[in-house]
RNA sequence: GCGCAAGUGGCGGAACUGGCAGACGCGCCAGGUUUAGGUCCUGGUUCCUUCGGGUGUGCGGGUUCGAGUCCCGCCUUGCGCACCA
C-alpha cells in the first residue's frame, strides 16, 4: 500500500478526467444557446451579458492512423480560449465536426477492400474517442459530418444556389461597391421584359428551349466548359489548379498531372477575384497568408493592345501588357506554342525576306520549324518546361505584325516562355524594359530600343525595369517622352482607347475552380440532363440526391503516366441510378433524365461547415438568418489594422488552423460565403474575421546509415565523453532530425500514450506551455513531466496526499502573496486574451511555487483563484479541486478572477544604478519617489561617488526604476 | 533569382513603448528525505576569472547616457512565389 494514496498520479488524473467528461456530457455543460431556429433559447442567450464569441478549428479529416500529438495543439488552444471567455461571461460557441468525404478515405477503402463509409465511420469513432479524452469543451450537439445526407443536402443546396446565379458586374452592393451575384431568375426577367436584349434581338419567348438554356448557361456561376484541365490518371480524376503542386503532381498522392482538354464543371470564382483580393484588407489574418492569397489571385493592371497582322485580314494579335508605356520599344512579338493564331501566321513556302538564320531553328520552312517547335513543347509538361531553366527557345513563325504606335513591322515568334494560360497567350516583347524579352532578343539577334532612360551607372547589357523618364516614345499624335512610367501608362492608354487600338485592362492569375471529380466518395451533383443535354438543378424539395451504394466504388484509375486515358466516374456504372424520372416542377410533368455522375471535390463540404455549426438541426434553412447574424454578423468596429473607414465584414471571431490551407480552403470558403451573402442568405461578408495560423509540433526522427527511417520509439540515446548526444538503433548509429509527425518518418507519438502516462490535463498543459502557438516546436516526451509536476504541486497545495483531506486554510493572505496573486491575475488575463498561453503558464507556475513555499498551508482565497485560473488549461483537475473546495456547481461559468489595480504596484521597488550604462548598484526606493530625490540618492552612493570623482557629465533618471550616471 | 519571417544557455523558450538578458520548464550538478533507487523538497546552472571583475542575444559596422530591441551591410535557416508579360 502506497503511503500517498491520494497522490495526483496519471491513474488518478485519468479517473478524474473521465468522470468530469461524463458529467459535462450529462449536463450539457458546453451547449451554447442559439437565439433562433429549432434550438431557440433566447433566455439562455440573455444570460450572457458579455456578448457572444464564435471559436473555430479547422475542420478535421478523420485519418485512418488516428491522432498524433501534433493534431490537438490547435484544438487545445481554442479550447483554452473558449473556456477563458466563458468565464468572462460570454456566450461561446465551440464545437467540432468531421470532414469525411474525400480522396484519402476512398484510397484507403480501395486498398483494404472495404466500403469508404465503413472505414470513414470507424475512423470517426476512433478520433471522437481520442478527442473526448482530451476534455475539449465542445457543444456535442453540433458535431456534424459531411457524409451525412442531412448535411450534404445543404451542400447540394448551396451548389444549386450558385448554379442558379449569375454575376452582375453592374449591380450595386449594400457595402457601396458594384458587382454581385443575382438569382438567374432575375436574368430571365430582364430578358423576358426586354430590359436586356438577347444577342440577336429576338424576343425571349421566341427563343427555343435550347437557345434560352445556352444564353443562361453562359452566365451561370457554375458552368460546364470545354477547357484545359489537370488530368491525373493515377487518381482517375481531374483536379483543380490549387490541387496541383509546383512540380506538376497531385497534391494528394503525388501522381503526375497532365493538361487535357475536357468538358468539365467549373465554378466562376474569377468573377470574385477583385473582391477576394480587396476584402483581405478587412480581415485580421497573418500578413503572410494574405500575401499568398493575393499572389494566387495575381491581379495585374495594364492594357490590352491589338497588333495588326501582315497576312490575314481583320483578326490581329491581342496582347496583354502591364507596361503599355513601353509600346514604342516593342520590337517583336511572341505567341505561346498553343496559341490558336499561330497557324494563320505561318506563310506557305520558304522563309520570308528579312529572316535571320538564328530564327529558323534550322528548319527549311516556317511551317516545318513551327510544327517541330510546337510538337516539342506539347510533349513537355509544365514542370519539364521549367526544369530547362530560363534559357529562351523559340522559332520565327514567318509572320509579321505592325506595332500600332509607330507602324514598325515586327516579327512574330512562338516561344514557350509565353504561357497560353495567362493574359491572352501572346505578348509584345520589349527587350529594353523586360529581362525575359532581353534574353530572348539577345539569343535571336533582335533589336532593342530603350524607351525608359536608365539611371546613371545602369549596366547597358541588361534590361531596365525600373521607373524613369520615357524616351523614343512619340508619334505624330502622342508623345510620352519625359513622362514617368505611371503618367506614360495613363497617357498611352488614353490614346489607344481613343484610336480603338486597345484599352486599359486587368488580368488575374486566378483560374475558375474546376469543381467535378470522377470519384465515388463525395457529394453527388444535384444536376440532371434532359434529352437535349441541357442541365437542370434537382428541385430543392427533392434534395438530397443521395450517394448510391454501388457495388464497385473504385474509381477507374490508370497507369499514372498514361496521359491519354479518359476519366470514368464510378457513378456512371450504376445505370439504374443514372437514369431517373423526375418532375422538375416546370409544368412539363415527370420526364426521364440522366444524372450527372461527377461528385464534388473534398473542399465542398468544408466550404461552409462553420455555417452549419450555427444551426445543425435546422431543416428549413442551412442556418436560421437570426442565428447567423448573431454569431457571425458584422461587429461595430473593424479589426485591428484595417484601413481607415473600413466596415467590419463579420465572420468567425477566431479561426485557428495550419497554414497549409492558405489558398485552397480559405479561398474557396470565402468565395462561397460571398455568393451566399450576395444572394441575401448571410449577413456576414467574410467567413473568417480573424485567422490565426498555428505552428506544428515536430518530433525527432532517425535515419540509419542508408538514410532509411527507423522506428523512433526504438532508438536509444547516449551521451559521449564530450557531453554530446548520440543515438543508436539496434546497436547501429543513427542520426536525428526533426520533422512532421507521421507514419512516413516513423516518429508517431499518440495522445493515447500521453493520457496513459500523464493524463489529459498534463498533456494539455505541456502543449500549451511549449512556446508561442504560431511557432513550430519540437516534441519531447521526457519534458512532459514538468507539466505533471506543476499539477501535482497544485493538487498538493489543496489536497493532502496521504489522507485526501483538504489542506487549504481559512486564514487571510499575507501582503506579499496578495500582490503576487493579483499580478498573476493581471498577467494571465492579458496572456489568455492574446493566446499567449506559454507565458500564462509561466506566471501560474510562479504563483503555484510561491504558494507551495508558504508556511502553514495555502489560504483558501489564493487556492481558489489559482484553481480558477488554471481551469481553462487543465479543466479536469480544476473542476475536481473546485468541487473539493466545497463548490457544488461546475466552474465552467464561474467568473474569472479580477485583479485589484491597487495591488499591482509595490510600495517599494529596486532601483538600478548604472554607471555609463553598466549596473553598479541597487537601491530600495519608494515606488512614488520623485526624480530629484532619486537623483540625490543615487549620487550619494559610495560606488557612484568613487566613479564620479572627476565630475559628473550627465545623469539620466527614469524613476523609480533606473538611474544612469555618466562621469565626466 | 524575388519576397517574407526568424537566429538568445546543453534544449524548448521569456524580456511592454530602447532601461537589471536568460522568466517558466526540461536536462545537468550539489545537498536534504529515504536501507537504496525512484519520488518529493532545497539550492545552483552563459562563458572566462587572479573572485575585484570581465564577457555575452548569428557576423561586421553605426545611432544612443544606455541596444536582444532602432539603422546599414553580410551570413545562416525556414516559408512563400518562381518565365504571370
């Protein structure tokens, strides 16, 4: 029998933790009242005079491997923040659901031969157990799952809202801007009423069924387009641009991706490019993430200019340029190899007059040269094109164009440094002011005309891309000479527009969002096709379109290198499901349709889950508007750092998650949110007002002599004679590195092990105490014991380890401890409010240690305050101690301790006396000492006297803490 | 190549607007408790030192009475972008 049966061991911690988790669940402790909807509880809402707070974690994906110790970091942080805010009297909504559709689950299911629903649900069960054991204060009623028909019914509903919308760039918005999504029905009304003429002028009612559909489909925010897409044979599906890595491989699975022209569904996110870029000013996000989104959107301002072509009539080559001011320096043109005009430019027969040898690529005719170059370019992936470095290659097309500003004949080249996917796929080349064009000009002996005067000392063998006065830039009608870049741009655009040669223009790097996947495990499209191939949304009252339980859910995958394979969705194999009789409610009665066999990408479910959290049981709307306005509506004040005059867009109060979703999820969700806002479904204009990018926990991983990872748990550590650490695995030396926790580095550490060895509270405290939340930090299981010691001391300050009796005393706190207590309260409040949990823990540790050293037991006042302050971090032990201290209600809604400002300053402070900036002496002085008095006191000190024997040059006094004496 | 972060003890990290560098924790050292080990408790722990002090926040300069903090130039690491016209 142990002498300390009431010691706070991992075992006791476990008992306490599970008991409180049960109690919280039974009592619905963390259920946040809603103002409206099926769970309307206005009285409950009114009980929170402190207002409301919506705290959100990134939607977790239930992986088959279970959680590792890196996963809970953000969940713990938001839980601490949420619990702290509950104690401030706020109505806090915090919950967690599961993003459970998607590729990994499907891949896993295919591998194991089990249905993805089965494996997914098993994974959710495991993860839910692991998370529950952490003691997160989640509203358990709101744990939604994307794979549930009650959920994806609304995913499909949102899809239909977007499908049935068009973007009206002229429409005014409530926020004063122009451009917003409107229901397609309004477009129909405009056509029908004549407010908007049809392209050929016929009346709407005279158009055929298919003609009308074509007109509307061209305007919808979801469109089926024939476009160059990313085809991934290894996954058997097409992918969005955002899902393809820089190396031209799939984000998931790392398979090769090929460019293919295919007809596919896209969401017209490009219509929102400006707003997605501009509204970043209105949210509080890490600047890094805002920059990533801005780069991805890639907005650039410039002009479109048309160059007439020698050969054919009309057409001409349209280029986009950000430097229209340099038009006079355009000495040649370049088209992307895929550019459709290339063929029309190539003359029959041999090389035209003026062709230089370097331009021909050694071919006998332009046709041969161009065909050869295009074939070679087509055979390369984007990655291969880039791998070849910056060396410029290309061939002359044999065609000539005319520079519209000076009539100069300029040769037209094809070169793969111009990309078909950006701008118009054609450029005017201005070697003097563009490095790439300079390189090309140098390689192909093309002329260079400087049109911006470089500064003194500029290397004449390079392009000059900076600002400066224009030169060589005048014709009979317009002169830019002497103007700076900005003014020159403005003037030339004015002239181009007046002459009908071009116009100011904006282009974006952002492409429309390819939305369909030829896989099984996702939301089916709520779309059917009629006998004319026209797409119709499934009527709302017939949602959800349930994912059928097909016998063969494996996607048709191919050799990953087989670029010419074709996507084949698994749903297409279920002929019974594909063919359906429906009444669309359009007065034509039930008819036979063919279902769309694509499924939505994984992002679909995670684009709006935070909205469903607000009202998960609502079957009349995706969220009751009053609930959305309450939890997410705009706040009176804009976020910190927003430009003057900014209106708050609303959104989640705190969103915590990894930065890996900086462009994908965060951009898609903003897009959907804005569409729903435009259509009047949401009061908020942004989903995430404040986003905090957390760091990762890294764990040691070990490689053997061959560079292979070995199981980290089997590695032995040694210290050699020099005190250096060495590591061995099975006797053989291995080397250590730190990396992402997971199977591939064989360095998995499970929270389950931490629960067993220390308890959840210790684990929580350790993760929060490691360092700043935004930083990546190494995991060290051996150091966890420090957090356990803290809780053991806390426990011992309240409970006798031998008898289990209460140890606190009902004597008043001494003055010094009172001041320590109040200073701790003050510091901890500041730290909790700014997610500074590591420093909060340091302060609590100091207080705890101070109480430990008190003679004669810990006064109740201090013990209770400490328990309350520890509660957000280590809620179970805090609840247990609170109960043992005689309280019969949970401390979750207890007011957080308040510091008395009068107790934050001491009566006396230690003043530092410096001589020439070096600390030489200290004096105890009253904290309200006057400057002059302090100066006298300092100058009278023997050490100062000694140092200033030769006189005093100056004395700096910063009462009451510092005096710096500078001897002459 | 361009852009953005960050470099502080053996380790993770503290340090508000320039004002006692190293809070708190791990590890390590010493002492106490214990038959012993572990636990727990107390103290110590930048480096050098002739024990007076000197030195010290990636490197080199600068501003200042005073610099981890501000300025200039480098180095290293991490992240993002990378022919985007």
